[in-house]
C-alpha cells in the first residue's frame, strides 16, 4: 500500500510542556543514531519556555543540533532564540583543545606560555619529547570537551544545562580519564625520583633552562584536569543535580548496548533516572498524552511492513524489562517525517514529560 506522509497539525501551545521536571544538569546518552540530539533539543526548548535560562550543548563530533533546532549554533554558548532564554553550543574538539591546558598551540587556562607548557606531555618533557611520544595525550579531545562542559555547568548565566553526548564509547572514556591521568602523573613523578640528576639533564635537553619549570607546570595541568573531572563526577553522581537519560530504539543491538552503558554507569556510581525508548511504531496517542489529530499513525492491520516491524519492536521491548526496572520510562513514537523544527520538538517534549 502507499503511505502518505501527512504534515504535523498545529500543536496546541497549552498542550505541550512549558518547563520540565528535571535538575540543573540533564544528559542524554546512548548508541549513535538513536535520537539523543532530538531529545536534548526538545528538552532544552521546553525548559526555556518557562523563562528558565537553558543551555543545550553537543559534545558529539558529528553535530546535528543546528539542523534539529533549525538555526546556526556557535562553538561557544550564545543565545539562539529571542522569545525564550535558550542558549546553545556545539563543542569543536580541536578548538576546545587549543583553549585548554592539554590541547596544543595556545596558552592554556591553567597557565603557562604557549608551546611546551600548553600540553601536559609537552609541559612534562618539553615540546620535542611530547612530539616524539605522540603529541597530545590519549583522549585529549574528550578531555577538552569535558573541561568546557564543567565551565558551562558552573556558568551563572544558565540555570539548566542539557547535554547531547557523544556515542557510548566516547562518554565512557570521559569517565575513565581520572584514572588514566593519575596513572600518567604517578609514573612520570616516580621516574623523576628514580632518575634524579639524569632527569634534570633530560629536562634541560628538551626544555632548556626552564625544563624543570615545564615539568612542574605539566604535572600541575594534569592534576587540575583530574580534579575538574572528579568534580564533574561528583555532580553526575548526585541525583539532585543530574538526570542521566539513556536513549535507545526498540531493537536488539540498541538494547544490548544500553544494558552495557547502564552497567558501566553503575560502576562509576552514576544513577540513571530515565530510559527513553524512541521510534516506537505505535499510535502517538497510545505513547503519550497527545492529540490524535497531530500526527499520522501507523496501521498494523492494513500495513504488513508496519505489523512486522512492530513484532520486532515488541520482542526487543520484552527483552528490555530488566533494563527498564527501577527507571522512569518515556516512550517517543516514530514520526512520519524527520524531527526538526519547533512543532515536532514540542511533540517530543510532551512525550518526555511524566503524565498524571
């Protein structure tokens, strides 16, 4: 049968959320391509609609926030709406590295001149040694994004920050960075103690007369980064301050990856308040408190393809019961067109809010 894509009807302004029930930090995480950007944009827009200054920020290198909100998004927070206090930023990992003390090519916020002191590895062993050992430290792009994210959380301009995170692997690497940094600093300082005068000679070789100062500055940069990440971890572990929301689609691979993400987050002591099941092949009026006239609904009786896909989704949902247990579950339907622009984002926001 032919399927016609009907436009979204006018959405009654009173029927969609103005404000959200959430703490000051909301993060959406999960497998790539499950709709994290859509959820973050919808949540931030709803948050700003009750005059709560809200920043939505993307740490995903494959940015799509600008397309979803249908507006240009800078790489530093800026207001993107005149009618509501909505701010947005898409973090550019390379630019972020240049602005932080562990990237390269510029003066870091932790102090130190441009050049050798601008990266932890360069600061510890000098620019030449840093280049020989691979330049920027492993995970430095994720660390740079995290450094800026913590600045945004502390920024008094914003009462709430909504984060569209990078896919699962990137998010977990951010949380593992403190152990990596502690290990790096510990090994280098131990090496200094064992080598004694030899280390002074090496520092002079790679950093000139200021070699010892570079070593101290590099260690300080690494320690400051580790402290910042630990502070963000403390925020993430506090359910009064953070709502980490895992997004999945009702398919077996997505469910499995979500289970792994929940397990790893539990190991880090980060509670997950909400699980969002996206792209359900159901009537939107069955998924949330939505007007049946707003969207076209799939027909499981007249469309064999829809019926078969719904069977696949129901099997995945049945397998997900352990994953859902202990979490708030929100359901978002599969829309007949791509989700971007305010009308559809308001509908998504209605799905994400609890119903009475």
